[in-house]
């Protein structure tokens, strides 16, 4: 039998006794990419249709985000954060969670301003204004902090004039372009452009980087 068939048989053997809870420990780790996608949907459908509680252990972040109703991120046996996939991804409580779930740019800096719910942090890549997501932390001016910015939140705009850096590396994936950019401050950040119209080449300048404050997360250092 193929790997996918073996996984289906194992799942059927676990379900035949009508369990109340289904524990799955990285069940898709040995499957190819397309089969993993198919089995994700299959497992989620079976769990929902049979009204089961499924506990799914995985190191694949995309797998966890696509299958979970609620997620728990653990580090060395300690639960860092529990929440829905959207809560975990959009509002990470720690830098570990931000880096583990998806890709992000983590920039260390100092708090230089607080205005309402927004905090401004001065980093080696410039100043960023963002949201505080840790419930037990109220930053103060002068305190050290970490800024988390997802690559897809950074907009790379071609200007033809003054540039905020230069392109180090370009990876074309069809629907997405991934850039490694060295800013004028000498800091390297990753940016992703969905459905790109213009492709910037390595070494190219004449662009700006822009990010909205609602897409910036300020975390305790």
C-alpha cells in the first residue's frame, strides 16, 4: 500500500472503536506534499462529521493553522500561548510564538513613544509603530522591546527615486515574490509580495518599504 493508503487504514482502525478523543502525533510527516494536503482535509472532515475531539501534534505551522479550531504553542514543555489560529498568528504573545507560527522579522529596539494603544519602537531598521499583544505587559518609554513584522505585511513600492535600501535576493514563486532587503540602516528584512506586477532584481534600488501599524506587533524583549 502507498503511504496515503496506510495512513487511511491506521485512521480507520482508530475510529472503528468509536473513541471520544482522537490523538494524532504527526500523522502526515512521511507523505508527499500533495497527499498531505488531501489528508489534512480528510482528517478534519472525519473529526467534524463524527463529533470527535482531535488532539493533533505537529511541527508544520501551515498544517496546524489549516486544521485547528484552537492551538497551543509549546516550548520546552511550557505552553506559550493558546488561542484560535487567527489569534495566534495575528496576536502572538511572545517572540517565540511570532517566529514559530509563520515567518516574521524580529527587530530589537527601545520604546520611544506611547500614544493610546500604539507604541513606537526605535530599532536598527528605523522606527515602527505597532500594537502590544501581551496581556500582562505595559511598556514604558525607554524600555527594551521587540518588533515583529510579517513579510507579507511589508509593501515594497517601486519609486524610481530615493530608496530605503537595496535588494539582496529575489525568489519568484509565481503567485508570490520573496525579497531579502538590506535597508539603508544595514539591517536585512524579508518581504513578500502577493500577485506581483513588478519584479525587483538583486542589487536594485529605487523603492520604499511601508507597513501599517495594525500589522506591527510590539513584544517584550
